[in-house]
C-alpha cells in the first residue's frame, strides 16, 4: 500500500514537472515572454555565483577569528608589564640640632 502511495506521488510530481516545462516553453512564445525567460536564466546564474561566494565566507570567518585571538594575545602581552616598579618611600626630613 505504501508503494502505491509513493508511485501516485511520483506520478503527480512528474505531471507537475511536465506541466511546468510546458508552461515555460509556451511562455517563450508569448510576446515579451522570452525576456522573462532570459531574466529567469540570468537570475539563476547570479544566484549560483552568490552561493559560491557565500560558501567562501565560512573560511574567512574562521581566519578572522584566529587573527583576532592572535592580536588579543599580542596586545595583552605588550600592555602587561614584566614586573612592577618598586614603590617609592616618602622622603624623611631631619630635625635640626637643638
């Protein structure tokens, strides 16, 4: 029974796909329709290019995070002094002889 249900769904999807292809073919025959088809194809190409660029962002984010950690470590090392200078003792005044 599950197999017949899956077969029916595949048939429906196949028919829907065929109808979509037919509609696109007819759209190119309609005046101005070829421009719509060209625009859709250009949009697809642009989306593909954008996806490729966005995939590269993950690697860049990892590199930036690594560099930020390095800079933070170097800044922390440069700003913290190796040792503190000794505290100065207040000057004492001598009493004049009487």
